[in-house]
């Protein structure tokens, strides 16, 4: 018989044949019958998901905007105003000279500012995120006094006279060194500079028994000097500075004024304009700002929430109108490609 | 190499004179001294141990790595990793090394595992024991220690350890039976016969006296040829393949055999045949290569932009960067050489943006496809055939998605569309026609003519597999009362004697089993049995027939007919003869064959019978039956002896043996007397018409390529629904009257020229007509029928285009009388010429070339021959499973793989572009946005699993709906899920998303971010952005899911969770930029607001797009989803199964029959050239058969059964 070859093996013994059946074992997995839900993006589903999103997003957006509006912010750009008239054409020469850099500014408070009021400096066109800059630090050295000599990645600010610089690297070297002092009606406003850095930085990244060494000793001074008797974990300006910014325009916390400022107050600022942003045409700004639960002024978030929510609402309406004007019956077979063009092509 | 040291056994030389007489071996042959290791010593024969491993311990790493790095993506990442180790890189090497090593680790582990398994397998085989003759006793020795010239004993069911020269067996007449399943998959037994002179060397004592020299050809890979001589007792005896036992075969039904080792180890024919099969790559994967190239172009593009920017940016004015100072990597920021800056930054950015190239894509796709094929296709219940106990088998996992895009199917007929289950249905003996059965085709024709045929089966109707015949006039010995019982007797004897069938099993009519190369033959022998001529035993020289009712009704009589010669069948002869001697000494020649060749050789006279028989043949043919003519001839002893001398001469000739044999056969096959004819029904396979209809509705065009006659082929085409009466048929045939006329003149050049012109004319007119039909709005479908001879000319380069145009416009194409080569040519014509995706399906050796030529080859498994399966990419048991394979598995695989690829593109592009936008903010310095580890784990952990889950589980519509709406398949043919616009849409939205992800996070980043007025730094912002990217990209995956199982939820949720867990731990453990960053940002409400806003805003665009697309431009599958939205997915698949083919087989068949042609064609339907035929005879009798390069190479190398013989 034609197929007896395979048949004889199988039918020799019915019992063994059943045992040797090659029928695959059943499982929902192999038969591809796993229980599944099948979400279908029906017009109704589209419209309702749009509505749900807008219902959630619009209130959030409103809340964000309200919070943002509560923030009072005073911004004062002083980089060009603090250059004396005769140095207007030689700003770099001025900043590199040893002339007294004191500069007086007056800020008008237009709205009541509740304490604490945060003082920021804002730099522009300053590439703290430049590849050469970002890596120019040594975290081991900053944390561990025993590793004071490790200056890997810190070139060219790694050694001074053959000895390791602590803190080494370009970031520390270029530490911002303008200083501000504030007074209102001849009363000094104290600026609290404690606790301006993130706690984790203070406690984990900068050592309590690591002290600056050989810092700013070379011929070229990049920025601020550090008091060698204060451990790095308490050098909060440095800690803030070394948390490098993501964008070339950034704000860094300088300190806190812990009294309320009233509308109409005039704040006198005496600042030392030391830091060179003139070489690269960078702006310098002084910012006084209050905060809310959301932080500082931040309209973007509120606007973005409102736009997305509003757009969703608009689309929900538009789709609803289309749904009524030109409804598409669900599962209309006339949409099938082989029904649209006769001949199945 | 010192052979004695390798062998652990020493066999003393029994030859004393041989040593001095060793001559250098001629390069084209080898001389083997039997039973004499020492004399063989100077010749470096290899040992018998085999190794199929790719590597060993020392070569594994270098070789394995080399193979891995032949993949461009891996090589690219190696380059990037090296680049990352230099100072110009912004990222540390781990960023690329981690994913690369993970990919390599997975691939190498797989390789090592497979190789280890191969090694174990080799060891098992090499250490198998075999009895070798040593000092007059049989010693058990491991296979690996066997050497050329050794005498071995192989017991029943044992495997031959090497290629052996067959000396003796325990069977009488020196025959043994072997099974060649390992070689060609055929499970029927073959006979081998030793030379008569060596029969006696059976016992160890006797065998140790055996001394002979074998001169034979050098090892080669031809399984069916062997030339050589045995020089033995001063005689030179020619050897044929009939005396050769090949390694890999096993002994059956024989106590034991004794043989001499002639080829060992890697020189055995089976090993010489094992070669690596070139693997096919799917069309989609080739398109993927283009996409990867496009990604490379994008990569260089964005690097170029960044590098130009950096060239402009670099300036000493940024004093805090100290660009003026030298030091490591100073060249990159040297403003006095901006070109150098440009070049170096190019490389910097190349490393930075390297995640754009999806390194894990190939591994992921491989994994997905591997599981798809091994778990889904191989285990599908719907493709399990109970009768033959055969599940579907994906022999490669490369082509799953190709199954979803097939546009042309090339199908064999016999065994594929039809069952290859032949049933003896009708016959004509002398001037009478017998058989009351009505074929389905006849019934349909009759019904259409308004007649109803009642089938009145008599009680005596016997039905057995292979026999479906009913006529009281012949059954139960009733033929003795017929007008001419003598001719009936000849008819039955011819059936019982003239064949090459082997009986197997118990010698009783009920239990016996027949082994035949062609099911036609088996059907004829079964018919003889039913008529009372029971063939029950075959020895090499005789056939034993238990005849009943011959002398007297009811009387049994065992008769043995001595078989003198067998003139075997081949495709040129189209006939087969047996010369036998009756017990009373009469010599008779029985012959059966195609009507044309038999009629040419008939003796003059008896014109009535000839005329009548011819009529009957035409009747049978038009009923769709396969016919054969039977004839006989009585020989005089004298004439026979003269002829036999010539025959023996021809048989022992070394050159052109088969041609000479054919010529000698011609001499005796003359003046035959016609006995009658037989008609055999070739049954359609279950569900074939329904399946073909389904496939056609799926937009697939089916071409049937068959060796059958044009009429038979057309009949089957009608029966199987391929052609219907509504179709306009074009028939291109070289069998016109004009052609016959020219042929009779006999000038081959003229014939060829004439046929060519004729074919050209026919093609041209058909094509014009076809085009006019297509232009008209009637929408009539077209069908083309073309025969092999015309095809030969139509495939000529000048006519090929015309043929292709015509063929592509037709819904069904039937090519008849085509050779295996032509099958492959036609397949290639469509594959290359029309650039369509093709699938070939077949069951026999003659389909192998076609199966290999097509994009996807499908073999029918569970039947006798395995050659097609060995060459195929997928094996299924039944043609109808093709619907499941294509419409369900193929369609799903295609969709899933498309999703995996496009999603990979999307996630890598989105991620890299955020990085690219950041470059603009950093003075083009190439500063990385994300932490090294985050970047390196992005692809391998945080986004790896969900896409694999989608690749495995995504399901647009259920399996039953896939079958119910075959039109869904056309989405695959049109490639709607991976066309340019789809890729472009993904790319567009990934640009959109990356812009949102980057800007929405970074724009509001300056300013206080908590109520304590603190600001965020670079790493805080980047970690926030990264979190948003992870969430967005993972959620985006949900939007492409058609079904969401709990695995989706686990994978997506798990990936996001994995990110958080990782960063929680990482930011504590590692001192550096990311130190405590996640805790810092998570302490601000700003983080949570961003995390809610950004993914929503990013996915908003995609969501709107999907909504609009579904609303206004829905895909077909989406409509189907909607139609069946509320149906719960039934887990009972068998019930659903019937939605697809709700006709029972008989219903389907009669439905099919209603499609049959109205006109009765005048053809005789000869069809005896069944696929396995030639090779069967070749192996049976050691006759040279044309070496088929397309099958030999493959089949031997592929099968690795559990019993462990590996080739």
C-alpha cells in the first residue's frame, strides 16, 4: 500500500500510537488564544478620551498659572550698566583691570513680596553644559580627603606648581564671583547664604573634611577664591555653581532675604561686578523672586497644560460635529478594500 | 598521519604478498585491499570519526566572533565602541559595549549551545559499536576506529557505519533490505544484492579468508552511482550501486550482513552530500536593510550638521572653557584649525548618536520569529493532520513574515492537490469494459445534462485502500463465466507479475502490505489480489502468486513465476516489462505502460480490440482517471536466449548503461498483444477546492505546474476550483495538427523553429485578447493553460515577457507536462520577472527545484517521500493547511514583524533626536544629554521587552476571522504596513515627539523648581527627560496594539518600573553626575507635573493621527474588528474553524465538481510518471539515474532523527 511505510509504524499498536501522537500539546499560548482585551479606537472612544484629557488638564493648567502668577519677580540686568562710560568700548579691558568694580543699582518693588525672597544671578550665553566644561571636575576629590591628589579629567586646571588643586577643574575655577548686598532705606537687608544648595549635594558629594588647596593660585584667575579654612561642604556657592546647568542661560541661587518687601519699597543693591561675561557677550542679571509650591515663575507649564487641554476639548467638539454631520457607521463593509473596487483588486 | 596509532585495534595482515605490490594510487580511483590494514597503510584514507561541529574550544571565540561581526550592525557597534574609548568621545565605551556584548552574548550562547549539541551527537555516533572482523572473530569496535578495508558485520536494524561493499547476508540469495530514511526520507524498503561469488563469506571464519582488491571511483557525493570492480579470485567482477550499502541506511528484515568498508568518515557519500543550505532571506528583511541604510544616512546627516556647528562655535572668547590651553583632546576645540574641529566632532557625534542604529533589532526579530515558528506554527492544532499524525513544521524561522505577502502560489498537482492515493476504479479487458463506479466528474456532467445517476452498489462491492472497483462480472471468480476468460487471466497475471512492488508483513491477503514506488503500482497489485491473484512473496528471482478460481471456482493454488528480466520504467520509455517463466516453462513478457507507447509496439491485427480499447481509454481519461495499457507476448526460448545475451552485455557495460539497456529493451518489446487497460482514480485532497477559493479571494494567484497531460490537468483544475466555466481560457499547446504534420517530417531544426513560431503566434493573440478582456468592463476572469513543449519555447528570452504578461493577467494558470527544471524556471520567471513574492508547494522530488526557487518553499509532509520536505522552508501535511499557514500565521507574522521594525525605528530615532536637539544647546560640543548607563540600557532593558511581546501576541483579528475574510490578506500583498509612507509617518511623529520631549522638559528648566527656590542642573533635567522618554515610548507601544494581553501590561509596566528601580539604586550607588538626582527631582512637584504633561503632549499627535486614520481611511482589518467588535473571542477553535471551510469534504468535493467543464475532452489521461518513480528504480536496481543536483545535495544533509545519525 502506498503509504504503509509510515502507516505501519503508527498503527502497529493502537496504544503506543496514541502515546506517540505528534499532536502538539494545547496551551493558550501556542494556540495564540491568550485572553486579551481589544481596544478599538472608535469615534466615541476618541471623543471621550479627548474630553477626559481636557477635563483633567485644564484645571491643572489653571492651577499652575495661578501659582505662577503669585510669584513676584524682579529682574535687573546690570552687565552693561555697571561699566563706566569711558570703558564702554573696552568692557573686557575694564573687567580685567584692577579698578574698583563696585556698582550701585536700585530695584523698585511693585508688589508685596513675602519672605523668603530668593536672590538669583542669571547668566546668559554661558555654556556650563559644554563637553569640555561638564567633565572638568573630579567627584572623588570633592568628597574624599584621601583622594585630594586625584585630578583626573581636571585638565587644564588640575595642578598648580606641580601640586593638585582642590577643587580642581574648569567648573570650580570659573566660579562666579559677583557679590550683592541689599539695603532698604539705609537698613541692610541680610542675605542668608545657608541652605541654598541641594541637601544631597552638601551631604554626599562635598566632603565635610575636604578643604580647598592651591585654588586660584595660577597666573590666570578664573573667578572666585575660596576660604581655605572652610570645608567644601559648607562652600555653598561652589556647590550651587558645580551643579552645572542644562542650558546656556541659567539661574543660580545666591541667597535668601528673609524679610518681606512691600510694594513701593526701593531696594539699593551694592554689587561687585567682578565676573567676566564681557569676553563672550554674556548677560548678567540679578533676580529677586518669591516662590510658591510650584517653585518660581513658570508660565510655560500652565500654558502647556491649558493648550493641550484646550486642544483636546476643541478636537472633541470638532470630532463630535463631524460625527453628526458625516457619521461613519462602525464596521461598514463598504469600506473594505475588496468591496470598494470590484474584482477584488 | 600514523593510521595505526589512531586505531586502537590492530588487525594483523592476512596478506603476505601484498606489501611489495602496492602501487601508487591513480588520482581518479582508489584501490582497497580488503581485510588487510597493513597493505592499506601507505594510502592516507581518513578515519571513520566524523565531526559536524563548527567550532572547538580554541576556535570558538575567534571564529564565533568573526561570524558575529560579519553583521554590519555588530561591526558598526564594535567600531563605535573603539571610538568611544578615545578622548574624542563624549560617552564612555560602556554605552556601546553593554548593548553590543549583550547581543553578542545571546548570539554566541545560542551558537555554543547548538555546537555543543552537535558535538554530543557526533560523540554518540563516533562511539557506537560495530562488529569488526579480527582474528577470525567479531570484535566490537567503536565506529570511529573503523578503517577502510575492514570487514564488518551489521545486524538487523543496525546502521551502516560507513559506505560498505555488500558481501553476504543471512538471507537466501544474498539480498538484504535497507531503509534509506536518513538519506532521502523514504521509508519503504529497498533491496540490495551481493555478488554471487561473495555470498559464502558470512561467518567470521569464512570471512577472514576473504581476500580481494576493490578498485573503485574516488569518493563523491552521488548517492545513486557507483562504479568499481572487485578483483577476487583472479576474476574482475563489476560492482554496481546494488552492492553498495551507504552510511546512514539501516538493515531491515535481514539477520545480519557482512561488508567491506570502502569509504569512511567524511568521505562517505552521505557526508559528502552534507553542505550548508543557502538560507533564504525574507523580502521584508531585505527592505529592512534599506531602512538601516537610510538610518545610517540620517546618522551621518545629523552628525554633519552638528560638526559644522561645532566648527563655527569654537572660539577662545569662552575663556572659562580654556580652549586656548592644550591637553587631552585639545585638537577638537582648537579654533585655529576649524576643519580639524569639524572632522573630530564628526566622530564625536557619531559615537554620541550611535543608538540611532538599532543594534538589538536583528536579535529581537530573530527571537520573535523563532518563537513564532517553533511555538505557534509548529504547534498549531489547525495544521495538525490526524490521519498521518503530522503537525506543521517550520524548518526555518527566517520566512514567517514572507508568508504574509505571498502573491503567487505554484503548486504541484499529484500528491499536493490530489491525495496521491490511487484507487483502482475501472478497467477494460479485451472488448469489454468493467467497473460500475461513476466518477464525480462523470456524475457532474450527467447531472448537468439532466440525468440522475443512481449508484447501485452491489453487495459484493469491496472497498479497500487503493481499490474502489465494483463489477459482479469480475469479482469472486465470476470472470470465468465471461466471454473470454483466458484474456481475463492474462490481465490479472499481468497485474500480479508485472510490477516492482515489495510485499511486507504477513503473507495473508488481509495483512500484507505492499511497498511501491508509485501508488498506482500498489493499486494495481491490490486489484490483482482482489481479483484472486494474490501476490504475496518476492525473491530476487521469483514472484509468488496465490491464484484462486483459475482452474476451478474456489480453488487456491500457489504458483511461482521465475522472473528472468525486469525492463524497468523510466520517463522516456513510459512502460515497464517483466519477462517471466511459467512453472510449465513457458516464457512470457508482460508489459504495461502509456497508451501511446504500447500502441506503437502492438502486433498487427485485432484491430477491433485496439479500437475499442482506445475508445475506453478516452472515456476513462475524460472521467478524470489515470490510465495504463496492458499487453503481453509469448517468447520462444531460443529468441529469448539470443536477446538475453545482449541484455546481460548491456547491463554489465560501464558506459551509457541505461541507454544501452533501453535499446536492448526495444528489441524485445515488439509485437505485443493488447490485453486491456486500467483506470485509476486520483483523489483530490480534502478541502482543496475550498482552500483554493479562499486563497483566490485573498488575492493570491495559483499556478498549477504538473507533469500530467493537459486534459488531466484541466480536469483537476476544474475540480479544484482553479478554473471555472465563467473564465475565459487560453490554451497554448504544441499538440496542434499543424505541428504534428511538421513533426512527422522529422527535421528537428524545422520542428523547433515551427513550434517556436506557433507558440509566439498563440501567445501574441492570447495576450491581445486578454488585454481586450481586461479593458472591457465585463470583469471576466482569465485562465491560461500551457503545455511543457510550448513552455520550453515560451520561456525563451524573447517570448518570456509576453508569457509573463499573459500569465500575470490570468487568475489561474495551468502548466502541464512540465519537467522539474521548467517548474523552477516558471517560478523564477514570476519571482524575478514580475518581482512578486512566490510560494511553491509540492510533495515530491520533482518539486524540489521549484521549492528552492521560490521565495517560500512548502513541502507536503506525512506522505511517503520526504525530499520535498527536506528542501522546503515549511512543511504541512495537507494542501488545505496552506490557508492557515498564509492567512493566519503569515498575516500575523507579517503584521507583527512590521510593527517590531517600525517601532524600533521610532524608539531609537526619538531617543537619538532628543540628544540631537541638546547638541544645539551645548555649543555643538557633543556633550551627552543622558548618563552613559541610561543611554546604554535604553535599548537592552527599558524598551526591549514590550516590543517583543507585541511581536509575539499582537493580533488584529482572530484566526477564524482571518479565514473568514481572506481579503484581509491583500494588505500583506500590497505591503501596506511597511511601505514608505508608513515609515515616513513613524519618522515624522518621532521627530515631533522628540521635539516635545526635549523642549517641554528643558524650556521651563531655568528658575526655581521647588518652594525652597532651588534650581535644577543639567543631570536633573536630563533624568526628567529620560523618564519622559521611557514612559512615552512604552505607552506609544500600547497605541499600536490591537489586543492587549496581560503580558503587554507586564512588559510595559515592568519596563517603566525597571527604569525607576534602576535609577533609584544607581543614583545612590554611583558617585557622579547622577548622584541622588532622581531623589532631588522627585522631591519637586514640578517633576510630576512634567511627567503627566509631556507624554500626553508627545502622544497627542499620534493619537489624533490614529483617530483620523481610523475614522476616514480605515484599514480593512479595522473594519473587520468593528464588525465583530462585540463578539467574545471563543476559545473553542474547532467550532470557529468551520467558519472558514464549513463544507464537509464530500460537500466540498461535489461543489467542486459542479465547476467542471461541459465539453467532453478526448483524452486518455495517461498518468503513470509519478514523482518518486525513477529514483525508486535507480536505487532498486542500481541503474544510473540522472543525478538531480537539486535533491541529492539537500536531503541527505538535513534530517537528523532522534536515533542520532547525523550527516
